[in-house]
C-alpha cells in the first residue's frame, strides 16, 4: 500500500461529511423560506455520494477492495410531499384562499442527519489519527 493512501481516503471522507453538514445546515436555515429565485418554497437538498477506486499500485493489485467516497453533487430531495401548505392569510406569499406553500423540512430529521454526519466525521478523524500514529511508529523503526 502506498504511504499516503490512508490519508487520502480519510481526507475524502472528511470532505464528504463536511459537504453533507453544509447542506443540512442550509436545509435548517431555510426551513421557513417560502420564496426562492426559482419560484416557490425552498426544497430540501441532499448530498449524493458515490464510491471511487483509490489510484496507485495498491489499486491495481486489489481492484475493488479499497474505495474512497466522492461527492457526486447536491440535488433536491425526492420526497413524495416536497411542499406542505399551511393556512396563514396574513402571509405575503399566501394564495387567494390564504394558504402558503412551505418547505416540507422536518427539523428533527435534519438534526439526526447532522448527528450521523458528525459521527462519521469523527470516525474519519480517528482513522486519520490512527494512520498518522502508525506512520510515525514506522518511521521510528527506521532509526
């Protein structure tokens, strides 16, 4: 295995979980946004992950054994009910019947997703530290 492969894998994991946390924060911040530049209420966003082969000599020997995560992009959630309506005739975005189209974002779900992303981030940090310590011990053996 190449010396920096574990660091690359951990770094990609950290970047992916940070992207996920950024999107979750955006969802929570826009939980009451009823008007967007595209028109209509804010729609919940999700991060799409995929796996990618780790390049280098190690990859050629064990083709599909080790992969790293990659952020494919951010897209609107495909919820059956992306928008909920609530009766609020005094709202500036209310229709003729007094209903306002609101984002269907559940704060509890978003917070659980945030905690899961945080735990995954912490796991990547722990793996990075373990890899760093192993590399340092390996270098000490050469003295």
